[in-house]
């Protein structure tokens, strides 16, 4: 769960759908002192939907203040033309964005602002560099799509744990994804093909789902 403070000139959130995600959200006046009252927040969102000019001024103030947490912008699609690097924001959220997109952008902003580990994620010859979205097997770089990378990263981070297709859909694609579980099977098959001689580390547990199975030479149980 992420603690989010939304700086706004309105009495309601510019991103009402955000309240459906499992995060702690607080609305605060569009003023620098609001951050003193919410100094434990993990993320600041500036409301540019309600007042674009006030949001620009606030973004400038926070850029100068060099906050230790990422700053994002809630904005309407019609106002995107005014955005440029001078705003100093980590990313933006359209007020028309889907829940999955909001969650992904928030997660990426939080991850990018966090101190990066030099060790990375590594197991059974597979290494995952979450900061650059790169993966390799025994030193050979893997050419993965974003979802293939996310699926591999999730499995490697949870070695030997069995996940159903529904659980993988929820964890990797997001709970509001409307595709079927066939999507998981297709991505698993593509991952195995790209892993080559290491394909068996993604094991199939019949009638249940999949797991990252270090040392499994067969791939099926």
C-alpha cells in the first residue's frame, strides 16, 4: 500500500477511480504547508485537472524543494500539450486512465525514486535488473516484452511457490484485466522458448498452475 497525498484546490479528488486501489489517499490544500502535515507520504500528486495554473506553480515550488518522494500530476488529456521537462514531475496520471494504468504508473514512479540495489534479483542462472527492465540467463540477454519480463520477475522473486493462472493474472496483469487465463499459458510458453536450455525452471503443476522451480530438470509434475 502506498501513502498518497493529493494537493488540490477542489473538495473532491481529481482521480476518483484512484480510491478503488488499495492505497491510503489524503486530499490536502494546494499549499506547501500541506506537505508538512503529510510528511510520511510516499507520493505527491498535484491536481492540474481543477486548476492548471495553480498546479504549474506548485510543481515549480516542489521542484525547487527537491522532495525525497516522487511528484506526479493529475491532468486532463486536453491539457497535455502544456507539459514539458520544466514541470519537474516524475510522471502524470490522466483523469481518464484505467485502474491498471494508474497502478502501473504509480508503481514505476515509486520504484524509480527508491534507492537501487546493486545486487539485483538472481536465481538459478537468471538475473533480473528491475531498474532497467533487463533480464539475462547465464549472461545471455533475453529479448522480452514488458509482460514477459513482469511475469518472469514475479516468478523468480517467489521461487518454488505455486501460483494458479488466476493469481498470475491478478499479480502481473492487474485485477481489472478482462482477458482469460489462456493469456498466462501463451506467455509461459514464450518465456520457456526464450529461456532455451533453462526452460525447465518454469515448472507446470498439473491442474494447479505454474512455479519457478530451481533444479527442476523436467518442467512438469
